[in-house]
């Protein structure tokens, strides 16, 4: 109780979430009357990041930096345009499909929204789309980043849950493809209702030239996902090979990647990686405190009085996590909830931890698109000048269809586990 109150007070004071977790742990130790626990504090902090799987995080982030600087993102958008650009609402489909391809390289929702909003929103606005809708659609398409591999959130979850990183990345493939299809279905309905403009039709020769020009860029996700699925590499090794592939494509195919850009890219990747890894280290301390204080056991006792079966438990978790996700970012949300909820899911309801991880991640990513915080909306607003509140209202159908995916995942674990080796 003291720890929770301290955490809430520190967070409301505006202290970053990582420091909140560390300080709340110190408050618990001081209140417990067992000062010897302070000797274990540094060990728990270091142990949180003493994991080989976490090396994948800076590598995935670096891939995104190289891809953006090497002109790879733009060519992926052009390829999506060649496939669906001529349909009614063509640019809206392009937005979603391009985000799906980019998601297989970037792995971060906010980074993806920041990049794709600069490319897609001005183009959609020129073709007659409302700027607010274009920005909101880009924010929702950014949801695919943490779901389709690679995913920083899946890597963090795998460390927290002690499951193979490769399994978590593979588990996100089918949910990511289903979400893409559901978004395209919403666009088809909205395009018919609001009479979205049709895109310019390319000749067959133009399409072939565009696809062939962008085809080598697809070698990056093929190398990453293919090496994991085939068993040739684990997630960290695949990320390293993917980094080399991105540099080679950017340097020798698109010819836009300049080696002189590399120090700045490494600096940005290092800063973002340090933020994520500090959160993971803080999570280890906070999890240790929760277990020592028997918080998971107490929460499990309450949940068992409410949820009598795994499906009811998963639906309850959906409600809890969407509420948490509206005010807390994805990785900190994982760090706060997984140590409490995962033991209940696996030990009480015998839910597969990989299936649970997919549901938790989708929940918290959806929180990035929900008021009052809606971080992805604020990122899109900063890039485009659209209003975050109105953005949420005009894209409500995408919110509801995302909730449909959550229900499907909660009821049918096979949607996330079908490709995972049992």
C-alpha cells in the first residue's frame, strides 16, 4: 500500500516513469524495516538488463534509422501505391499497407507515426483527404509497429516473462496481418460512405518499374523474419543481419545512405535504447518489490472471485489494460502490469505466456491511441498540425475494429500461437 501511494505521488509530481519505479522500490524497502534489502537493490537493477535478448533493441532501432536515412521508407510507400493506389480511397490503403511493410523493420509505434506522418499526410491532403483523418489514420496504422515483428515491446515482454524472443516476434505475425485486413475493411466502408477520392492509375510498365525498384528493400524484413522462422538465427542475430542488410540496400541500391550519417544515427539509436533499457532495469527492481510484498498473490485472490474461467479473465484484463494504456506509454505499461498479471494468467488460468504477451501488447498499444494521453495522436499532431481530440473522433471506427481484434485474440489463442513452435 505504501509502495503504491509513493509511486502515484512521485508520478503525479512529473518524475519520469523509470525513476518512479526505482524510488517506489526504495520507499518500500525503507517502510519494510529491513535495510539489508538495500544491498540487493543494485544487483536487481543490473540483473534486469543482464539479458542477451535485449541486445536486439538497439539493433532494431538502428535499422529504423538507417532505413529512414537511406530512402527505403519512401520506396516502400511507392510500392504500396503501385498495388492499391488506383482504388477508391487508394491513398488510405497505401497508408496502411506501407505501415505494415515498415512495421516489419521499425518495431516502434511512435517512431513509425513520426516518420510516416511526414510522408503520407501531406500527400493525402493534396489528393483531397481531410488532414485530421489522414493524421489519425497514420496514427492507427502505426499500431502495427509493435505487433508485426520486429517489436521492441515484444523483446521487453520476453525478458519480463522469460520466454524466447523469437517466439514472441513470430506470435505477432498473424495478429498484425489480421489488424491490417480489418483496417482495410474499415477504409472500404468509410470510402463508400464519404466518397473518398480514387488514386491515379499507373500503367503496367510504371507498376512493374516501381515494384522492381522497391523489391530489394523487402530483403530487410525477409532477412529478419525469415531467419527467425527458419531457425537459422535467434532474434538478436537476425537484428544484426538486418542492420547490415539495411545499410547495404541504402548504400548500394537506393544510394541515399551516406556513411557520414552513421555517427548521428548511432547517437539517436543509443539515446532511445538507453531510455528503454533503463525502464527494463527499473522494472526488475519494481517486480522484485512486488513479489517480496506478495502483491501478485493478493491480486490473484481478488481476480479469482471475479473471473471463473480463462476467457473471462482475458476480457477483464482487456478492460484493465486499456484503462492503464490511456495514461501510460507501452513499455512502462508492460513493466507495471506483467509482473502482477502474468503469474495469475499462467499459474491460475494456465494461459500460454506467449499468447498473453500478444494480448497485453495489443491492449497497451491501443492505449497509445486513446484519450486522455493518446501519445501517437500527439506525435501525429506535432508533425501535421491536426488536433488530437478531433483526430480520435474522426477515426473511431478504427478504435472499435481494434477492440474486435482484442476479443478475437482473447477467445482464440490459436490466432497468436499458430506459427509458434510448440
